[in-house]
């Protein structure tokens, strides 16, 4: 490929990159209240969620018919590990939430956990 053709390809790739990068869901300069003023930037809370905690609902049902109270724990990763062919609880991990069920083995409530946790 000669130099002239290589410059054209590079220029075309650069133009494509700039045109694709301008496609965003929320522009920083979308305007203030009502969207009338196009030069007023969004507030930081409109552009980014600064919450470090999220509230989650916790529903547990062990399905007991007799009187059993159960203390359960929630972890951000699997607390079980395999040692010598059997599964044991990894005692180095700490739980993110712990509670007790009622006498029928049921619990319903909510708690706040770190917002980066997607699965317990």
C-alpha cells in the first residue's frame, strides 16, 4: 500500500472513531431545568450515582413445620471450600449480613450492603 492510500485509511479511521465516540446516552451539557439552557452542565448526582450502599430485600424460607430457629449468614462469595474430599466453611471469610428466622424457619426483611455486590 502506498503512502497516500495509507494516509486516507488512517484519516477515515480517525473520522469514524470521532463520530462513534460522540454517541452517548447522557450528554454532560444536556441543559439545566427543563432542558432550555444547553450550556448548563448536569450536576454530579445526575451524571453519576455516588451511593456506596444498596438496600436489598432478604426472604428466607427453610420450609419447616416444627419449631426451629435458624441463624443464617449471607456472603459476597461462596463460603464453602473443598478440603480432603469434603466441603467445609472457609472461616477466613466474613459475612455481610446475619439474622435469625422465626420458629417456622422463615425470615423476611431488608438490609443495606455494598453497592458493588451483585450476588450473595
